[in-house]
C-alpha cells in the first residue's frame, strides 16, 4: 500500500476524463501548478470584474462542485487547457451558473484577425449584463460547448456542456 496521497484536484481531473491536462503537459510535474495558476488568474479576473458576484474558481471550489455537479466541472475542465483569455474561463463558468447568452458576435479574416464578443444576461430581474471580448482565436474553443437550438424557429445558444469524447464501438 502506498502512503502517497493523490491531490484531490488531480483526482477530479482524472475522474472527469481530463487526465490529458496532466499527462500531456511537459514537464508533467508542472501540470498541476500550471493549472492552479490558470485558475488563480481566472479567479482574480472574476473578482476584479464581478466583485461579490464572482465565481470561486479555485481548485478546492472545483473539487467541491464536482461532488454536486460533475458535468459542470467536466465541461469547464475540457476548456481550461485551451482557452487563452482568463475572462473566457470566467464567462464559461458564468454560463454554467445559469447566465444566458444574449449576444454572440464573431469576426474573422483568415490570417488577419479574429474578434469574438459575448454578452451574457442574468436570468434574474435587475441583474447586470456582462461583456466578454477576445482577439485570440484559441478562445473560439468555447463555441463547441454551447448548446445550439431553435425555439419557435428562432436561434438560441443555451448552456455550456461537456463534449462526449468517449469512443463508441459498434455492437
């Protein structure tokens, strides 16, 4: 039996199927410190932007949330290694908390420019809108996690979901 204790944050990463965040990082022993730094930066941005409404984006908070809502943490962890802008990690979590995607604008010119602007709306009366902007195309990874649908033949982006990345085999 080993006396080594596995970091709870690492346990959640692996349990959510996102072990690649650790295993593919070089050097591997710096993976968790790097992820903790990404979270610390996003957490600080959330605090600066949203003050009392800021989400708690710490490893400890994600571990606790995983126990209640593993699908939320799974979706978030799927983008943590890809999103370039800390504000977009805050935005992803805010959508997971229930903010509505009120507006999404994207401008792209091949090998010239990229601009994405997302306006979130609070589902609660009197809540403030939040604007998130990026000029880094790596942030476009969040688009594949948005629910896409129509209601009364009108377009809706709704929610932030984990991708089902498991390989299915034919029976």
